[in-house]
């Protein structure tokens, strides 16, 4: 029997990174009207409601470890990893965070009670090399270009698009499913 593996991205999937960004924008730029729905592009440099100085500030902030340590986990995400582990799934977190955030990310996952087997930090476009083209595997991702690449290069793998405003243009098909309730969907997977 093939090994069952669940691959999970971190930011925007099990970590409320978009909400953390919105709080930063509200506090630093006094743009109290901004909501997560306003992040309609994955690439923040293309968001029309940010000026170049604000973009530069955010990019610098995203390079700082203190930004990541206080991000909240997505509701029920740690619980889901426990359910999956208890039913025989191998859980691999794979993120495009900078490599110097490995220890902090590992600490964050453990502090928030995630159950997992491995943490991989790599370039976003290198994520696919860690995937296994198997119908016993799935990937949960929020970044549109990565979702589309995995869909093309891994035709047997199930792909879950963790619903975010920046990925609503991704075409959903038989193998790509929109995930709006991580608890309900992953409980059905176990």
C-alpha cells in the first residue's frame, strides 16, 4: 500500500498570515477600512491600495522573525493534523518562508500543537519537487501559480485550494477542490 501523505503550506493555509498583514496595515498605515477581502492579489506589490513606501515597509516587515511568531493558527488546523496523524497520514509542512525562519517556524508549529512528521522550507517554485504523484496524497495550498503547477505536473494528486481572496480565480475541477472549511473537509479525508 502506498503511503498516505498530506502536504500543507503554512502561510495563508494553517497560519492566518493575511489577517496578520491586515492588522499591520491598519495599525501602521491607519487604513482601518482594509479587510482581508482587499488582498485580491497574491503579489502585494500589485495591490492598488498600497503605495510604494507601504509596500517597501511590508516587505521589510515580512523579512523579520517577529512578524511570524505572533500569527494565529487557522481555527481547527492543529486539531485536523492530529486527526490525520491518528488515522495513518504522514503530515509534511512545506513553506516558502526564508530558510532563516526554519527554527522559528518549527517552534510556532509545536507551540500551536500541530502534529506533523516533517517541515520543509524551500523556494516556492521548488515545492513541487517534494510532492509525490499519487492518488494517496494531497496538497493544501493558497498560492495560485503553485496550485496550477502542481495540477499540471502531479496529475494523480488531489489539490485543495485553501480559499483566500487572492486565489479565487483558480479554476476548480475534479482534482482541484476549494477548501473553505478545513475541519469538515479534512475530517472526510481521514
